[in-house]
């Protein structure tokens, strides 16, 4: 795999601050495969791809469990959203503010652990300073997305906590990357979702 030039400045933001009320347990700790959780799997893929700056936004309830995990201790930087009830936008703000580099950033939800290095590569080949890149299958957009520098700067200039990212991005250039990977559409929100997708 040839790493695109823009890869040098890319970061990753993993959103894991929700209370997981519908799931009944922290999604980050759900088992992806034997000995590996959702969060560990996601971090592993970004690390394999060569992303050195990984920010994980969490809530206070699970801080100790995550920080004490030997696999997680040194790889990502954890930042705490003290008011996760404010929603996803507040976690995005906190996470982007914690970045050392703000060139481009993947926005990764904890409830989709199926990210791959191939997908990350395909997204990154299309990123520019002023666009965002979305994986698409049969016309439907999925996750993760990759946002450019101008978008990061614009998000951080807004002093609000309840914006909708999808609506906010309408003003920017959208670049789509076609894929055959149906997993880009996965959102695991309930125990039923989890059991169905993992054939439990």
C-alpha cells in the first residue's frame, strides 16, 4: 500500500462518550472478536494504517476502565466530555480541540468497528484542505468520514454544542468514494443489533 502524501498530517477522532443507554453497556468494551473489543479493534486499524495521533472522547463513567487497559494506555489520547448529554457535536468539538495537528481528521463512531486500512487509504487519497470525504455504497453514505483543515477550523470557530454535523457539512465540498463494503453503513445501537450483526 502506498501512503498518500496527505497522510503525514492525518489524525483520528473516535467518538465514545455516549452513555449507551439503548445498549445497556459501554459499546467500547463490546467484544469484536476473541480478546479484542470494539475500541481496541478500531485503534488497531488506525495504528496499522500509520495514524499516530488518535483521540478518543469518552465520558467520566468509563474513564478508569479505559485508561487502565494495557492495550489502550499508550496508544490513544483520552479526553473527557463532562457533558455528553449535549450530544455528538460537543464530543467532536472537544476532540478536535485536543488535536496537535489539524490538517485532516477521520471522524470515527465507536458503534461501527468495521473500519479497515483499505477504506482509510481510499478516503485519504481524496482529501484536500477544503473538502470532506465520505464512503458510499449504492448511493448511501457511511462511516467514517474524513474532514479537511478548513472544515476543522470552521467547526472550532463555532461556540455551540448542539449543532448537527451532517447539516453543518452541507456548505462544504463533499467528495464520495464508492465502495463495495456494506459495513460502512453499520450502526450498532442496541443489544439486538449487536447479536444480529455478530450472529450471537
